[in-house]
C-alpha cells in the first residue's frame, strides 16, 4: 500500500458501477474505499450501463443484438451510444443477460 511505501495515497477509485452492475459492492472495492480502510472517494464508471439504462435500446435493439442487416448497418453508421459500436458492445455482454434485461424494463417503469 501507499502507507507501506511512504508515498502519497490515491484520492479516488473509479469503478464500473450502475443499477445493474454493482460488483464494486461485492468485490470489496467499496469497503477498501471506506474511511475505515483507505478513505478514498469512489467514482462510478459506466453509470448508465453503456446506455442501456437510458431506454434507448428497448424499442430498437443495439447493432449487435439486431437480426436485420440493414438496421445493423444503420446503427453502426449512426451509433446511439456504446452498444451500437462493435468494439464496445462486445464487452458489454453482461447487460444482455435475462436478469439485466428484466431489471432495465423495471427501471424504465419508474425512471
């Protein structure tokens, strides 16, 4: 740790965190950031889950999730967000699970 090395400790941690991706609470990052431990701020990264929590992919699927070639090309040429970009959308597979999709639908009802 920074204390052991005698160097300035970090002032914040940025982690992947949203309503449907709360691993930072489960894997110890939030606890490590607490005042009891390292006392650093925690900044959410990807808070809107690659745009999934905005609802923009509910009626019109993301490029990777679409079966219509013309619509895939349209989405790739005019991306609405990360889910319409092949590189990013392939890394955001966790938002395509049945549980994530159900959570997104439920969230959209109250948002």
